[in-house]
């Protein structure tokens, strides 16, 4: 062995343990403000501990995991990292609420080529903001510095959430019936889906992210596209206590076309009136600039509806009024009818 060889360190390979430790210290206050009474211990252990709330008699755990897709690339291009963490939480907790589950905790995975603690803290601050909105504890996570895997300035995110629901309160499609009414909750924009097509529209149109995209809107294009996903958890948990919610569908990738059938029984169809809600202007811009056909829009984007509830006809007006009292826009989209095929589907009128 050569005696004069340089002694290599992890730092020489592009990984800084000190930077990672400094980040942990910076994110502890953000995690602290999300803490629930059931959390046991703090950040830094090999595993995070949490008890199930004692009010549950026959608890069932519900888990979900997701990312934010290529919306993250848009955030990187704009150097805006304060809201993408909210999107990450939303994509997970909005999935598990459709079973009726209360989110208990959340974990994140942040991977990058070279850790920038200012950017990382902004992302995790957004995650904590989302956890507060959902009532979930930010209980742990992982930061991975992987030079050679990611290009300079790039990073990726994944989120993981676990919730709990009483076994006899689990929402499934078993009680959905003909004549039930579909109620849609307004989205804030594309949420976190369809952004590969969004970015393609920006490319072919030559649009500038720092300019207005419509005479009807004061919002800049980039701001409209980075508007964070709405977290529907707390309003829905309240509605579940007041009403007989027969099914819930989170409208993500695949739009109304793909997501509604997932919560419908066979031989049922969701008949939706396309004039029944106000479509945000950003979707009109995307369709025009990308020359996108109507059906392509409906199976790619949420088109202004982020969550759909299925309720009995005699409760529909009450449900809509309850959301209005919480300053949440909701719309009567249509109803459930008998299908012509065995598999559930969506019909637009």
C-alpha cells in the first residue's frame, strides 16, 4: 500500500454529516408545533413512537404515501420552496381521509445531491404547515444527500402518513345507491397533478412564469401554478360527524374520470353536469394554450374539483350549507345512476 495516499473522508465524497445535523436542529421547532399528545419522544431516534388515541374502541390503521410529481421541478425553477411541503402532506392525508380516517402522523423523505439547509428548512416548514392543517404530527423523516444521483439544485420528496378510523365507521362504497347526490369541493388549482403536461404547455406556449396569464386574474402564472393543494381533512372530519357520507373520492391524477369510479360499486355510474361548478381560470389557460381536448382535461386535471362526496339526496343541501359556513366552496355536481355496464364509470352531461 502506498504510504502517501490522501486519507479520504465522507466530505470528500460530497456528503456532509455536519450539514445534516445542523438541519435537524433547524427543523425541530417546526416539528414541535405539530406535536400531538399521543407522540412519545422527539426527533432523532431510530424509530418514532406514537400511541393510538384512547377514544378509539376498535381502531383500524390507514396508511398512505405519495409525492408531488413534477410540480417540484416548477418549484425548483422558480426557487420557491415555502409551499411544496404543504402539497406533499395534502397528497397523503387527502387520500387517507376518504376512508374516514383521522391522520395521526406524517413522515417525509428528502433526497438531494448536495444539501442546502435554507431550501430544505423551507420545504420542511411547509410540511409542518400542512401537518398543522391536517392535525397530524410530523413525527420523523429522512434526509439523504446523494451526490451523483441528483444534479446540482435538484431534490425529490416523498411523504408517508398513517391515520386511524373506528372499524364500524370505515367509509366504503357499500351504501352508495341510485339517486345519491355528488358534491364537489373546490380545488385551489391543479393541486399536484398533471404537471408534466403543465410544463409542456409552458414550453410550447412560451409563457413566462412571472407574468399574468389572464385579464381576469391578477395572479402571476407561476404563483397560480404553485398554489398549494387544499387539505380537506378537518372540514371532512367535521362533516363525517354530522352527515351520512356514503363515499369520498380524492380527485388526483386521472381527474374525475378515473378517481370517482374507484369509490363506486359495480353497476353504478356518476352522472356529472359539466356546467355545475366554476372552473378556475388557470384550467381555461392550460386548455387554450395547450389546445387540449375536453376529455383529456378531465382525465388529467381536477379541473376545479379536489374532493367529491356522495350523500343522500335529502342531505345534499345541508351538506353544501355546512361547507359554506366554513368558507369552503362546494357544488352539486350530479347524481348516481344505474350503469349500462358492470364496471362503474363517469358520464358527463
